[in-house]
C-alpha cells in the first residue's frame, strides 16, 4: 500500500466500528518484523505501527531502545515514505524534539526513567506511550502522580499501555487537529472501555499472528537444517559402509551337504552373519549361469510422437505477457506450418490435451489442475515445455531488495515465494524450457538442460500501428519541445528509474525545452512512477508531462510522441539482467531512439552509438541524453537504424523460422541433430541483421501523405534517365493495385530527370497514397540509391523498378498475392526483354542452390522490407556496382529466407546501349572487382560465368 492510500484521522475519531479501517488491518499483510523476546511486547508492536500511521511523526524516542521496536519503526517509515528519526534516549536527544516517546518501565523506578527526565523530551504536541505501569501497587508512584494531571487513555495490551498528552509541558490538551488526540478522546468516552477492548483484542491478534508466522519460519529453517544434517549423516554412513566392504575379505562359502546325509533337527542353526556387498557379488559371479538357447534382441524404443499440433497455455491470462508469449508465438507456429491453439490455464480441458502433441506452459503455477493436465499429457506421449519471460521460478529471489515490484506490491512476500516455488515445480516436470533471453536461459538450465531461446517479438499489427503513428508525428508541426519518455507499464520500477534520475535532472536543468513524459492510471489517476520517492523531481514539476496509461494496442501512438525513450535497469541485479529488450524494439518501431542500461540483453540488442545508446553511471546518462537532445538528426538516424535491425531480429518471420526448427528438433534421431544445428546457427549466427543498411544522405523535394494504409511502395531509382523515366512512371500509374505508394530516388542526376519527375507528380500525385521525390546529396551508386528508397518506404513490401524499365498493370497485385501467400522475403516474375533484344528472363523457379552458379533473379522484384533489413540492405560500393540484387538474394538464402516465383510475364526490361549492365557492370576490369566482392561476402558461390559478357 502506497502513502496516499493511508487515511490519517484529522479530527475526533468516530465511534468504535470506524476505528479499524484499512490502516489498522494493513499490518496483517506486512512481513512480520523482528520480534521481541518478551511476548507481551509483541502484542504492542502492531498498535505502535498504527499510531505511527496516524501521527506520522518526524522523531521518535525509545526508552529503553529495543531492536524489535527500532526495526518495526524503520520499516513503517519506509512504507509511509516518512522522514523519520528513531533514537534511544540514551543518545541524549534535544528537549522538545520527540513527536512520540516510547517508555517501557522496569519493575521499579530506577535511574533517569522518571517523568521529570523523560517528559521534557516531547515536542509541544507530542504523545507518550507508557508501557508496564501497574496501577494496583505503589510502584512507579512518580509516574502515577504525573499522569493524574494530564489527558490520557489506557489500553489493555501486554502489561498495560497508556497513551498520554502532556502538551507544552506542563501543558494543555492538544488541538483538535492532532489525530492521536482524537484517538485518546474516543477511548475515554462513555463507551471507551468497549472501544479499548476492541482495539486491544484486534491488535493482540495481529501480534499473535506475527509471532506465529515468525515461529513457523524459524521452524522451517530448523527443519531444513535438520534435514541437511540427516543427509550428511546418511552420506557419511554410506561412504563408511562402502569403505568397509572394500577392505573386508570375501566370505568363505559353506561346505556342501552330502545328498544322503540326514538334516539335523535337534536345534536351530546359529544365525549367519550378513555377507558384505563384495561377498554377495563374488557369490553371484561364482554361481554357474544358465546359457539361454537364444537371447531375443531388445525391443526397440517406441518412436517419439511427431509434432503437428501445439497448445499454448497462459498462466496469467489477464496480463500483456499473454499477448507476447502465447498469442504471438502461437501465430509464429502457424506460420511455420503447425496447428496451434491458445488457452487460459483454467479453461484447458481433456479435449485440448488429447489434441496437442506439444504443450507450452507460460508462467503456469503447479496445482491439482496442472498436475492432472501433465499426467494426461504424459499418458498421451505429448511433450511439455515451460516458458518464462522473467525469473519467476527461483523463490530465493523473491525479495524486495532484488525485485522492486515485490517491495511495492500489496501481496505478502510469502505468497510470491510460494508462486515462484510452484512455477519451479512446473518447470521441473517439463521436457524443455523456453526463455526470452540468454541470461534467463542460463537461469533455467539447472532445472532442465534442454533450454531454447525464443525472444519476445512484435507482430504485423504492432508494426503497422507504429509506422502509422510515426507518419502522423512526421505530419504534425513541431512545438519545439524535446520529449524524453519513461514508458513503464507497471508500478514496479522505482529503483530502475533512480539509475537515470540524476542525469535527467542535470539535463532538464540545462535544457528548459526538455519535457519528461511519465504515465499515470487512466482518467488522471495515480502515477505509475511514485514520484514521492523522488523529491528532487518536485523542483522541475513544470517540465513533467503526464500521460494516461493506454492499452497495448495504443502504445505505439504514445511512443511515437517521444523524441527519446529511456530504459533504465539496475545493472548487476539478476532479475533485471534477465529482462527482455521490449522497450528497445517497440520504441524503434515507432521511430523513437532509446537510451538503455547496459544489461546483457540490451548490450546484445543495441549497437551502442549506432542503433541506440547505453548508459550506466550518472555522467553517462547525462552525456547520452544531452547528445541526443542537442542533435535531432542523430536521433532520427539512430531511430531509423534501430528500426532496420528490429524488423528482422524481433519480427514474426524470424520467430516462425526459429520455432519451426525448435519443434522439428524435438522429433528425435537424425532430425533432432539437423534441426538443432540449424536452430543454433539461427539463434547465434543469424539472429542479427547482416549489417545495418547503409543509407546515404538525401534531401526531400516533394512529400505528400494521405495517411492511408498501402501494402506496396514502388521505388524507382534513376540516374541520367530523363529519356525513359516517364515511361516507367506511367507504368506505375496504371497499376491495378490500390492504394499504392510511390518513391522516386534521383541519384544526383545532371540531366532533366528531377524536373520531369516533379512535373509528372504535380499532375498525377493524387493517384498515390504516399508520394516522395528524393534526391541523393552526392551520387551514391545503385545500391545507395535503392537503400534510400527502401529506408523511406512505409509499407511492408517494396517493388524495385529501374527508371528504364516498365511494369505491366497487374504486376504489383500478382506479386503481392504471391509474397503474402508464401510469407516469402521476395517475389519475382518472368520478365520480357524489349528494345535491342526480344526474349524472357526470370523464368526459373526459386531454389537457393541455383544461386551457387550465378544470379537467376533480376532486381525487378518485390522485396519485403524486413527481408531487406535482415540482409543488411543492398551493398554500397561505387567501384563494384552491378550485382547488388544478387548479393541480396545470397544474403537472404544464408538466413533461410525464401523467394516466391510468379510464372507470368509481369514486367519489361529495356535492352539499350546506355544500360548500366553493359556500360558499367560487364566491363572486364569492373566485373573483376564485382566478382571479388561477391566471393568475399559469400565464399560458397561458384560462378559459371565470372568473365564479362553482354546481357544483350
């Protein structure tokens, strides 16, 4: 419970039933404090915690100081976010400074424990809790005389508890604003006895509850130690027995009895000593063994059930994790060719278990229902996998100092420990484990050696919403502010945020145009970040922008508003070191760059200085923030490059490949070896994009966006093609696919290309949803120009068209259908040559092996943007231009990304003297450089025609 949930009483308390609200009952849900050796004192501890809740004192004095009291008060101050000083009176506090004074009387007045010495320590409106005064005798007479003169109330707790108010000593009754005065007044009313008895019984029960829980914990610890001692004793006995058997002489076998000698029956034979283990083994070996006529061959082990159906079960169905770990992975399995279902754990029935060949349990706690589920799966021969995205299976880590969510959670630690223990029990029952990061996988392997890494990913819907939000942001005029956002989704990251706070404060102080964007519960509710734990933020409240928390589907819109997203985590904390890269790749999708703590997953995900920044110390956070705040172009470049890495690395296409290989590797035998090797290669060698695509600088000459959702962008690259480009544009205008985006990239031409394209776009621009005319600042070459267009495209698919070629009207529609149906990385048609030649090319079906001898796919193809990013884009080398498309197909083949062939003539290739193929690529010296570059990048190719030749 947080500080603003407490309800301190400001006036006289109401009648008895109202005394016990959430504050009084809350101690039931606290972790039991360190208890006092005196059981009577323990009955007072909960009442003391309640008094601190009501009064919220700044200074408490203890006479005498007791460890249990000090621990309780310190914990209560931490929970209430109080600035509280607790000290023993032996430390000589200044007079008039104690807002609350605890005095536990000894059997008789001794030393300085008298009213004359202690009462002056109280502040003007301070209260005194006097414990152990026995009014039935004349002991402590001085206290009895002193109490007779001041307002007080008695509570029958322990050995008696008195709440007294001397006021400004010797003083008057405190004002009505003091909550403890209201409590005293309520206890002294006509019904005061019943109120006091009610309170005393309630808090005595809480104290007993604490003592019981503490005793139970001590008993468990003692039991664990006893079991460990017994295990050690058992091990010692076993080793001693084995050692004795090793040195003992073999026992002599008894003399055989003649067959005709009578058996004596007069008395029982003497007991025979138990033979040693070595003697028994010797006898067995000496005994003649019958030789069977023929030993039957052992029965072959039953073949493992082939996996065709996968059932994903969510143990936490109401959380976003179900979307990431259940729904999206089920979709990836379906894309890999498996049938897949998703179910909440409580809704799983026998029909589901009988249907599934593989069952994936995400965050499922062990229970009777789960035990039945597992038994049924085992009986059917299905495989079981346990999936986790956090360390939720090690109960010893369920500590508030490691997991901030536990510290701020209302659930008791014991409940969380039990949950983690139950998840570990489920994990141990499974055949394999699935982790989101390598660090998390390392924590899971002690419980099941077969652990695979299946990361969190985005899906196509999230990508589309993110890019739409980025386009809306680009179309909105800037207000001149730089927004730094901390998009936490839960109130569990206080200590994480503290890692970045000093750097944030330094930057906000130096840059008044910076705004810190934080989130709160919908409708202007409570903040997700508890700012009361960060008083330094109050000074810059005018620079904090509050946004309502939104559903996961609307998150891209919030991320796209940010200029910088921060992802601080406690480095070195095992829980944080295992967390996934969600905050990085979701911000990248929305066009926002990220600064993150250098945990192991973030170090693997972010190329520091290229796709984001890593920061740990205060100086590093301040430096990274200032670097991005002051450099908008750097922010844009990092966000763009981050997008180009996460499209593949955290995309559904790679996930489908990874899950497909993982599931295929569970079949056993040679299939397991082959699929496992490919899965390891994918997970480690080709997890990342080949390289961040090189995007040369360009300027935007024309830009329009109707903000519709198109599926295809046609990119036309042109250099000195004023004579042909209008034909290419007209073939684009007559495409049957709608809506359609068009980007023209002029590679710094010196002819009329730009002017012609601008005029044509002015006439026909309304035909297109999104229209761009870009011009390279310097001639970038073919690969650079194509990368400029690919980077600017906002659709999932891009159709490449050189300015001297043409598309037939159905080209985009037919290729889009093929690439979607196959979920391929690219699709290509048959192409008809025209001009100086009349033939076709691209009529060979796709097979990666055909690339070994040379290129069989022309550049005039539709390419998925995620596939282009996975390959690292087209290579950029003006000295070796010409085979950029062949290199792209080879890079995709190395990652297992397939192409789709459409056996129809859908495009036309102009053969003419000025074509780059003949005028540049197929020149002897230039082609030697091209061949050398491709062989260095793909050593497996064996070109059948490495010499220069004319395509005509």
